[in-house]
C-alpha cells in the first residue's frame, strides 16, 4: 500500500501547479486513511500558504511543505504498525 502512495502512474511527482499538487496529495491521504486525515493535511498546508508570499512559485516553502508533509503523513502509520510488532 505504501508503494502505491509514493508513486502513482497517473499522477506526476513533479506537479508544477501548487493547487494540483495539494489536491493530489490530499486525495491520496484520504484514500489511505480517510477524509479527516486529508482534511488535516489541507488545513496545515492552507495555514502555511496564507503566510507564504511566494506560495505560487514552484520551489516555494508551501510547495516543499506540501510534498514533505504528505510524505511524513503517508508513512507515519507504517512506522506505528511496525513498532507494535
């Protein structure tokens, strides 16, 4: 399952449009853990984006955070499950 979250043949990791990137990552998290988990991601990114004056740029803090927060949220559960065994 984690491999499916990391790379999807239908969606590029190099999404240039920040809105597309955020929507894609939110949808993946919702598929993975449910709607509330995706909403949590969206809320955190929206909070940062509202303060980032360069949010629409390809290498903005918001774009980097959107990618990295997604990665952390997608694998966090895998670590927790592994820890229990």
